[in-house]
């Protein structure tokens, strides 16, 4: 049994530890104007299909394709790129977050597509957790809204694990609703996925270097192909 003074110290100590227990992650470092590495996280994969509707490809395929195109564009813009996955494999959320934390002087961009039971809902959403990531999230939305017919469904704070566990600016991009007939069909177009990657890449370059630096692609041929099964 603890003596009265020792017991009091133990109680105070336990209360202090309990109060600190909610702050386990280090403060996010604001690398927005210095990052040299971009971690690109293609959502889902392997046993996790993500959203899967008859209008378009499985989310895991569309997300990987956009992420791969984004990685190429960022390398062309002289960034070091780390992909959390490059094939159809399942990567746990904690491992994705750990990959992001391991890259010094970086940012983290997760690519997803949305889904809902209400088929009429469509548009882009961008999520962030730390305040230092908000400018990047807003720039991504601003560039996506230059796509013809784009709908702004907002830039939102969220507690997603890959964002919450980040130590560098991190955002999650929902590139449209696969549950919507139009956006699901667009997700099956290679030309549209290329456009999504281009706008996100432009936002990232804008964040690091300012407007007007990004060298966009040459005009694309009309038409597009579907994602390969």
C-alpha cells in the first residue's frame, strides 16, 4: 500500500498522463513551402475494392490509375515521389500513415473516389486534418473546379486516420462519385483520369512554388479508354 503522500503523487501523475493521452502525435511540421517529396497514396487495393458501382471501375483501380499519373507528373516537376502502393495490394491505414511520416520534408496526398446511396449527388470533396494542410486542400479544390462541369462539395476538416496520424501537411481528395452515373462513367475514361491528375499536380506545384510555375501537359487527344480489369 502507498503511503498518503506517495499515493497523492501517484494520483496526480496518473491524471496528468490521462490528460496528455489525447495528444500522442507530434505537432505537424509546416513543409508547405519547402517540401521536396510527395507521398501519393492510392486508396484501397487488394481485398479492399472501395466503392464499386456499375457506372465505372472499382475505386481501387481508378484511384491507383490517377495516383500513378499524378506521380509521373510530379516527377516531371522535379519532386521525389513515394507511392504507398503501385499495384493491386492491400496496405493497412497505419502503414500508409507510417510511410508518410518516414519521408522527411514531404507532403501526403491520398486519392479516392466517393460513393453514396443518393445517385444524384456529385462533385469534388477535399479533406484535411491539420490547419497547416488547409491551404493545400483549398488549392486542390480550386484547380479541380477548373474542370468543365465541376461541382464544389467543399473542403472539410476530417479525422481520417491517414490525416490524423500525419506529421506533415496531408490531404485526401475525393475525385467524384462513382455512384453518380456521369462521374462514374468519367472515372472510366483515361483522358478524364489524366485531367484529374493534372489538376492535382498543378495545385501541388502552386503550393510549393506559386502560380504560373507548373508546366501542364500538351493538349490531349479526344476520347478515352476504360480502366483495364
